C-alpha cells in the first residue's frame, strides 16, 4: 500500500527550494482545498492560531469544496514544512 504523505526526500528538496526562493522571515501563501462540510476546515485554521494569518475562503460552484488561502509571515522554511506535515494528517485536505 502506498501512502499519499510526501516523503522526507520531498521535504528536503522543498526545504532547499524555500530557502533559496525568498527571504526569511517573510510572507508565505498556503493554499488548501477541503470538503465544505468537513470539520477539518476548522482544524486547518487552528494550525495558524499563534500567527496573524489572513484567511480567504472561496466555495466551489456547487458548495461541495472550499478553497482556503492563508497569507502569513513565516520565520523560516522549517515552519512552512511543519504546517504542511501537520495538514497532511487531516483526511481529505489537499495542499496545493
């Protein structure tokens, strides 16, 4: 059985890309898709409780899914990866 969770090799490459692509600390834009009726929308937002994140939600045309965009200042690439790892444990959450 194959897992949909990214491997440590993926996160290592992603870390290198984040480190070279922008200055830290700095703004970062997270995008997720969640089923509109899912409790995970609240769980996802709670990952940003200790930040001054700005949330933008947009429902799909049939209100089946919600696109969640989060603009937040991150201290370093490790902080970004930590959010993605935590979000990957939430069933039905798709990170873009």
